[in-house]
C-alpha cells in the first residue's frame, strides 16, 4: 500500500521525535561514562537510522516494521550484547544453615 502525503508527514514527525529523545539519551550516556549506556545510545541511533531509511524508501516502519540487512542485524546483536552483558542471574540463594545445637543443661 502506497504512503499518502499524510503518512509520510506522520513518519517524519515520528523520526524527529525519536531523534529528540535519542539526543537527550546520548547526552546522558556521555555523562554517565558507562559502556552499557553508550551501547544503548548507539542502538537507538541505529534504530532511528533504519526508520529514516525505511521512510525514505516509502515504507511505513510503524505499520510494517523494519527490514534490516545481515550487517545491520549483526551490529544490532553486538550492541544488544554490550547492553545486556554480564553474568546471568543466579537462582535463589540457598537457605542459611541452621545454627548448631548446643547442649543446655
């Protein structure tokens, strides 16, 4: 289905809004000096760039989602891993052992 001029306008407005949020997030990530925050900011930038590319090609990224290349998928996966890296959560801690019984006479 072809995009109407109103659809294109709405998509570009969405991209502008995402860029505004992304700019604030990038600024906060730079101040935090945290690799996970920086990776998340890069992931947001990648998403916005993919949305822009989709809109430029006349595709509705909101309704139809995004089509990404293997290279972009690999980049997104790498960024995802940087954001969520770390040791996996362990199971619940074992209960503390009962105190040793003392003979009370």
